[in-house]
């Protein structure tokens, strides 16, 4: 999808799948030179601390590779679980749905592109 | 051979009933404002009839015997209905114990042998005492049910999520925030965010009497959860006293947008959504 990568997670994530996802995604980012990553977790009903950390890791890794990560469509129950686990995913952008996530990424990328010229505004 | 006391009771049921009613009507604990005397009489008759029926040689020493189940059922029904009608514990207790007075009174008249009278009185005392305890247990259970129902109702009423604008929801919190309530507040807020796909949530805490570190932590959790969903959370309605306590307790609210009033929170929300209110 242009310079954006869209990852849709359709099943409940198990540790191994999650780790594979992490590796694949980083590979894809470097291969395609994507500027933004959208992770759609609207179909995920169960999450644990490991998964929370993987998502956090993916965000940090993409940032290192100069791409922004937006997690979209989180279920209320999942959000509550993450907070109760003490993983508020600081530094990860979030959005309600894919559409909103795209907008967030677009503005983020635009401001990054212009940022070098006119000093960015939030 | 039949137990002396049982024989007396079965023979003089009518008499006991009268004595009991007399005791009850003379008692200060009588609440004719909550129940008419006829209802009371009917209730008492039913209880006494069931008691004399189920009482026999084998179970007079054993109040836990299953043959008393009908009696216990009636007692439970009576005490639960009393709990709901607002009788005090003393009044409910007095009701059962006045039956003991009536029974003992009749025994005293009919059994002439002091030794036998003593033995029988003791048995009856023990039996009715046990019924008294059962009554109390169910009375308290009845009360607890009332309290539980009210708590449920309060927590349901007290978390209305209001859609104030397209994409903006507000949740006024009234009353103390504890863990259970925070959970409900959080759930209904997040649910509403998903349903209305709002990007801004305003938590108004002007109705929260006090904010301690625990309440603040609950608020922070709610804010984090909303952020995870992809919405921004604004806390409004912070009174001066609350601002003072928050600072004194050293709670860090710097990562959250806080506003003094709901109006200014709404203004901020409009700003974030690039909306403008124009006078016509």
C-alpha cells in the first residue's frame, strides 16, 4: 500500500507466531523501505504480556528503521488487559480503525518530510 | 411413648396461638404500620401449625433435623419478607422469641412435675433458639440482597457515557471511585468509544468527592486504556482542593490533558478536531 505496510492479525497470537511476525515485519520494512506500519489487531481477543512486549518491540524496531507504527482497532477488553498488566505501550501510536490509522500515519510522515525544512509542528 | 411437651402442644394449639398473639400484640416491637394484625395472625398460625406437625419424639432434640425443613422454609420466607419491608433485626428476633414465651407459658400450666417441666423447657428453648438463629441468618441474607441490588443499580446508573458531539464522548463520574467502579467506568467508556468511533473522551470528575493516590491511579489507567484504543482522553472538573491534594501526594498528571471545567475541555476537544464554534 504505497509506502505503508498493513499487517492484519486474524488469529489469537501465540508466542511463536508473534516472534515470526516480528522478524518478518522488520525484514519487510527494510526490503520495501516502508515509511509506516499499520498493525490491525481488531480480531485479537486475547493478549498477554509477551504479546504486549512484541508490539512494543515492533514499534521501536520500526522507529529505528525510520518507519512509524500505528496499532489500530484494539478491543476494549484488550486495552484494559494491557493497562492492568502495566503495559500502556508508551511510544506506540494508536487509532480506532484502519482509516484513522492511515490519517495518523500520513500526517506523521508528512510532518517528518516537511520537518527538516520548516521545523515541525505537532 | 410420646414426649410430654409435644402432647401438650398438640392438645393446646389453639391456646398457644392465643397466648402468642397476646404476647405479640402487647410487645413494643409490634409494627402494625408495616403489617396488619390479621396478616400477622395468619402468618403466626401457619408457622405454629407447621411446627406442631413436624415436631415429634425423634427430632425434638435435633433442631437441624430435615423434618424441620418446612418450618425453616416458613421462617426464611417470613424473615426475608420482613427484611424487605424494613423491619428492624430486633423486631424480627422478638417475633420468633415471643413464640418461645408462649410455648413455655403453656408448658408451665400443663406440666406439674418440676423435673419434667425443666427438661421439656430446656428442649423447647434450645429448639426455638436454633430457629431464632436461622431467622437471623436469613434476615441478614435478605438485607444483603437488598443492598446488593442497590449497589448494582447505583453502579449502572452512575456511569452514563454521553455523546456530546460527533466524535466526542463525555463521562461524568459521580461518587467515589474504587477498583470495581473504575472497571465498569472503563468498560462502558471504551465500549462507547468503539460504538460511536469517537476520538476524544472527556472524563469529568467534578462529582468525585476526593482524589487519593488510588483514585488517581484508577484515572491514569482509564486514560491509558483510552489511549491504547486510539482516542485522546481529557480529564475535566478538577476542583482547587483536588489540585492541591494531587500535588501534595506527588501524583504525576503531566502526561494527561487536564482542564478545570467541562466547557474548557470541550473547547480543547474542538481544537483537536479542528472544529470551530461560530456565532450566528
